[in-house]
C-alpha cells in the first residue's frame, strides 16, 4: 500500500511538473525580454523613502528618452550601460536638489527577484538584467519596476506590451489571478536553483 501511495504521489508530482513546462518557458522568455529598475533608499526613515520616490520619478522621466529608440531588451541594456554615468549624475542631482548629500551609485547587473505583483501586472520570479540605483548607504526599502518595456509608466503599458512581448508573455504578466499558483511554483523552483548555485 505504501508503495502504491508513493507511486501515485510521484505521478502527481511529475504531472504537475510537466504541466508547468510551457509556463516556465514563458517566464524564462520574459527574463530575456525585460529590463528592470531597482532603487535602494539610504534608509527607512520617512524622508529617505520620500527621496527614493522623487529619484524614481525623475529617473522614469529621464529614461523615456534614453530607451525610446530601443527595440529589444539588449538594446535597452546597452543604452543603460553606455549612459550609466549620466544616469548616476542625474540621480545625484535629484538627491542634491532635494537637500541631501548622499552619494549615488548606478550600475547594470543581473539580479534575482521574487514574484512581484504591481498594480496592473505581475512579474514572475527569476534573474533579470537590472539598472540598480543605490542612494547613500542603500539600507532602506527598495522600489523596483520594469524599465523596458516601459511598464513603470502607466500611459506606456498598452503600447509597450504589444510591441515587445509576445501574446503568451503579455497574458502571463497581465492575468495574475489565472497564474497565481504557477507564479508560486516558479518562485520555489528559482529558490531551489539559487540554493544549489551557491
């Protein structure tokens, strides 16, 4: 009887795993198609968190022009890498303009993210190319979104999805309720993979 139960459970697990194959493939494609933004505040004080949001708003306006001619994630990453100094200097100026003297660091890196639910879309867990902005000590809560396609800017969402993401990718990120359990499964798989890579 125990052998039978183990066989049934094993079969169930394999069935679940196989049913996830297509979804995991779409999530992996998303990692190759989007470029994320990650901003770390100096601390969790109200003032530092407000400053982070002001830097965010300024950078989102600034990057619209930077990425307007980019047609792929790789082009957006290259544009960010080629303009890292300008992005850092612009963020630094925003910090100074708001009365702070924190240093700002800016760089492009690969980062692991958990599943993140935004107002109008969900990004599955995974490792994404990311523009990272660190304000001061970078010890405060962070803020992140998607720079390319321009999903951080509500007015750009409808246009960006259709031109950058295929229909399966757009469906996955915009129909959160439909894929909630699968998002969690992908996140667990990502955590297991990260554990074995360390």
